[in-house]
């Protein structure tokens, strides 16, 4: 009688029929130890490989710089702000300072660095996403949900609603008022409701009335207050799709959605 163990696909070995149970267990244990040894060796080799790779990347010299992810900020602007000296070794580079400098550019939300083994430093940026275009006299700037302002780039318009009631200048000032936070929440809610978003053209903060918008068609004044925007936008969409086709859009001057269970209209 013989017994076969298939560890590492080793050739079959004849086992004496009189071999004891203890002998079989000892043989199996020896094979398991060899398997564990092979695994440890493989892990050590992998670790050395990764360590050498990290060392090579860390001690690489920057010969080229490339930028990806940018649309509204030029690569030259980003590279100038990064101020990475050509020929510098990466272990001498203050990576955090470089990223912080790049993120000072108004359109840049986040910057990351990646180094290839061939001397190419890649700057990967994520740009801010505007939610509105602030209008103040002749001045206009984009603004994101965090209240950060971004300059208008010639030839690269962004399709967002116009926003009134907030200062467009100076560019470096971040909007942090309660009014702006309410407007930002409203605009984000509108973005999640495309049916409502495409019917709005201009937005303003009107103090007591809260968020006020003008409809894209006929410029109806829409009063949304300062909270529960998703519910009120759905009410506006339902009103727009049912009541307005029946009565005609020119009949309405203003529609107030601030009250629970009712919509108050001012008609001509």
C-alpha cells in the first residue's frame, strides 16, 4: 500500500506499508516547513525589489516636468508656481511646499506629484468646479461651492447660472456668509435635479426672502427661502410641468414656495 502527498507536485514516493501514523505526520510537517520557507524567501525578494524601486524613485533626478488634469490653468502657470528646479534630486524636493504653492492658483483645488523612473516629474491637478458666475457691475467671476472665486478664462466659458448679491472682487476673498452657504446649497440641490436646473437662469440672495431665482422662460420671480431646497425645487418642477402649460407662463409674475402645503402666486 502507498500514500501520495501532492505538495509542490513532487514525484510520488513509495511509503512502506508498515509506516506508523507518527511517521506520516512528521513527513507532512517537514513538507509544510519547506513550503513556508519558500513563501518567506518570496516575500523577502519582493520586499527587496520594492525597496530598491523606492530608493531609485526617491533618488531620481528631475529632468522633465509635465502637467495633467488642467483646463482653465495653463501648464506654464502651474510649472512656474511649482518652482521645481531642473536637475534637482527628488529626495531634496519639499513635496508638500510644491503642492501647497500650486494650490494657491485660484482654479486649482488639489495638486499631486508623481515621479517616473526616467527623470519625468508629473504634476497631476484637480481643478475647481464652478456652480455660478457672480455678476457685479462690469466685474464677473466664477465661484465654487466652497466660496472660492475663479477668474473668467477667455474662450473657455462654463454653463452655470448667473449669481447676484455677492462681491466679485477682490478675487482672493472667499465667500463665507450664511447667505452664500444657503445659495451654494440651493445650487447644488438644483444640479441634482436637472429638470429644475435647466429652467433657472439667474440666482440672488434676497435676505428675508432667501434664495430668489428667475425662470429661464419669461423671467418669473421664484422665491425658495433658505432651506428644504430639494422639496421646493420638485414643487417648482411640478408647477412648471402642470400649471404653467394650462394657464400660460406670461400670467405669473412671482411664485413663492416657502410655505408648507401651498404655493403662493402673484399673477398679472
